[in-house]
C-alpha cells in the first residue's frame, strides 16, 4: 500500500503546516461567511448573529466534552485528525444541503463547533512542539497568521471577481488540505502517562478544581471580555464596510493588514516577552481593544482605517499570547488539554457567543455604532485583568497544585 508522508524538517514544522491550513480556513470564515449568509443565505443581521453564535454559546458544554474524549486518546494527533475530517463533511453539508434559516443554523452549528474544537488541540500541539524545535511559538503562530492574511486578501479578490459563491470553494479547499496534512504530516505523539487512561471521573475532578481556582476564573473572565469585544468586528465589519461603499478587494486587504500587524507582533515575541509578563500582555491587549473599538464606533473610512486595523496586534494577539502563556506555565501536563479547552469554551465560546448575538441586534439597529458596546466590553475586561496582578503568586505556584513549567 502506498503511504503518503511529508518530509518536514522538524516536528514544529509539521504541526505548523496543519495550523496554517486551519487558519487559512478561518481567514475566509471570519470576514466573509457573514457576507455569504446575507447574499446567498438571504438572512438579516439577527439571523446571521444566531448562526455565527450558536456554536460559541454551546461550546461551554460541547468543548469540555470533546476535551474529555481527546484527553483519553493514546496518540495526541488523533483528535486533530478526526475533527478535521468531520469539519470538512459538516461544511459541505452547510453549503450544499442547507437552504433556509433553520437548516443553516443547524448545519452551521455542527460545522463551526467542529472547526472551533480543532483550535485548542492545534494550539497546544504548536506550544509543545516549539519547546522542542528550532522555531519559537511566536514564529510558528505568526506563520499561521500569515496564512490567515493570504486567505483574507486572496479570498477578498476572488469574491470581488466571482461573487460570494467563492466563499464555498475557499472554505472547502482549505479543509481538504487540512485533512490531508493532519493525516500525512503529523508524527505520532503519545500522550503522557499521567494524562492517558485517566478515568472520566478523575478528569471531571480536575475540571472542577480548575473552575474553583481564582486565577483561572479571573483569566477566563478578563480574556473572555477582551476577546468577545471583537464579535461585532468578526461578524459585521465586512457588512459595514461594504455598506460604506468599500469594495470587496479592499475589505480583504483591511482584514489582512490587521493580521499583518499581529504577525509582526508574534515574530518579535521573544524580545517582547523578555520585558513583559503574561499578565502585562493581557492588560496591553485590553487597552488596545478599548481604543480600537472606540475609534471604530465613529464609522471611519479612508486612510484612518489602516492604523486602527494595526491595533489588532494588541487587541487580539497580545491578550491571546498572555492567556496561552499563563495556562501553559501554570497548568499541570495532565490537565493541559482540558485547561485549554475550558478556556476556549468559556472565554472564546460563551462570552463570544453572547457578544455575537448582541452584535447582530446592534447591526440591525445602529450599524457601525455597535462598536461603542464593544469598547465598553473591552474596558470591563481590562478592569478584570488588573486583578491578575494582585493575585499573581510571589512563588512558582500553579493554577492547580502540582508541577510548574518555566
């Protein structure tokens, strides 16, 4: 039997390739799926918000369920492989079998749940591989963001040329490549003894212990507020800009420019992290988010949009990296996957889902002025994140009592 296998130079390069295709898919889903739902699906703002938010809202239950299943796997690449195949088929059903609001809502829930479920496992794999390889986490994560940019720009150009139907081709193509790389490029990665084979009852105890840990709860709430303040941008920025007369190609460039600033931040991360603790990165990100959405609430157009977009390096990347570093540094290996998924389920799931639903209503009611609410949410996140400084341990304590990773 012919066995396909890539010849990547290092484990981190293998998992980075998988991450790049996942992010390329996200680079179409985030800016353009709402446009597809408006034009092809013929949905209005509140309906679009419901389709985009249902998977996020239910992530609080589905995410930990996926994590419990995945933490029992003997090979850590198995969840990535299975979820990527399932997500491909779910997106195919979404585009070809759903024809009204209810069916779009249900198929969208399945497809977006599976694609969102992939992220914590790929992110964790990159963190682990970067500890062993020659590529830093910031550089690897920046490569994924670069793939996101390419999808933004090329996707915007193809949509301008061929219409919103190009969204279907782009998303399905990236997921075909994601499946291919996850099944051919990833090397076997046995789960640690303390994680593999742990009974479900014990994993539930670990989950409850995490949720009773003050620093972990503060982290979830703070970063949940800061990241969920992006909901109006993720769901409706393209619609707002198109309504202002900005063409699809320029919209793609605007999205790409924001992520370019993120890449620049990530590729200079080693220097930044020598000067700033993770807690400071979260506060910096929250401040950038508050400023960004305050400025966007005035519905700016023209050249001023570009420096505002550059704030994505802070509003998203800085707070995200701070959160990932705190979780990785202060969580035992046996709970690492669960901690990542709980964080995603509560922070990027519940908070983002509620904010996305609110954004749909705000878009229908006030258009671009919905960004005012996002600025307020981000400011509340900054206030909450400041508690991490007061709660910071003077010694090398952990979120859960146990091992500490430097």
